[in-house]
C-alpha cells in the first residue's frame, strides 16, 4: 500500500448506513498475529459497544500498535475474526471497501503530507474519497481545524507546527469524514506537557460526545479518566475491565 493510499485509507469515510442500532460496534474474536516465529497477538478478544471508549495499555512490544493496524485493516491477521457493524472479516478475507471508509486512524507517526498545508491535509479525504469539490472540502477542513483551536494555522505546513498542533491536525483529518470508529495510537507520545494537555482535551471532548474509540496510551491516569473500558495487553491477550483497577495492577508491575 502506497503512503498516499494508507493515509486516505485511514482518514476516509463513506458512511451510508447511519441506522445501525447495535450493542457492539466492534467484536474481535480469537485474533492471532505472528511476525515470523514471534506470536504477537494470541487468541485476543474484545468487544466495543457503540459510543464507548476502550483504552489499551501494556508494555512496549506487547502488540498495542499491531492491534490498531489489524483492526483498521492496514495489516493482515493469521486467525480469528473481526466484526464491525454487520460485516464479518476472517483472516483470509479482504476488508470490504465500505469499512475502509468507516475507520479513522491516528498513528504516532501522524503521516501528514509535508508539502501540504494543514488545511490541505484535512481536505484530502473529502476531495479524493468522497469527490467533494475543492471549495466545499476546504470549508469542511477549515471548520474542523477551527474546532480544535487551529484557526490561525490553516495555511501552515507541518514543519511550522508544534508537536501538539500536528497531532490535532491529524485528529481533525481523521474526524472530518465522521468515522464510525476512531483508533488512536499513543496520541500524546513525545509531546511536551502543554501540548499533551491540548491533545487530551480534544480526546476528552470526543469521548464526552459519544465517539466510539480505541485509544492506545501509556498514560495510565488518562486511560483511567476517559476509558469506559480499560484494557491491558499481555502475552498477546487483552484483559479488560470497566474498573481502572486493572491499570493499577499494570502500574505496580511497572514500578
């Protein structure tokens, strides 16, 4: 998959069915993923009800990012199944095209195009995926940037933005297509404290609005704050709880 295709894949949205009335937006059952002889995900299960936030924590290399890539359809998996809405995907199947447009992803690397302004980066998917005219797409992008406190940064290039500003642009780019599910991989990694506060504020707002999200984070305090469901990956499996006690156990093991 080319860099352009991967970015459009992660930010696009073609949300024709707004009528889904499902208890679980996402179900993952018996998920397995190997890299050569290394088993990264081993019979992993999860359920994400619609409108809920699942936080995923765990030690470095435990498979958190791999889980995000597999659920988003950017990486294949070796066994198990993923059900998103009414669509069931087995390890041997390609993701249906409509699902590629139903999931917004923000990775640590952000993948902003350096030769495009913040406005152009956010307008990319509306123009190229939904075939919206340039003026309308730029208007949509501008409103989304304004929502995240970036009204003065429309015409700034990524190199002219702080780490926190770039992260907010990446989130705006994913949200402009109104995805059914948002996946965020370490959204505060490598940011200074002030930038972290800004990004966490955006995620808190999304959570309060009922946006369905999986948020991978090493910040256990933040995970406990926003997660309706808290999860920890260990030995390729995900343990989840509606109580933050599970995070305290992880904290004690890390101390």
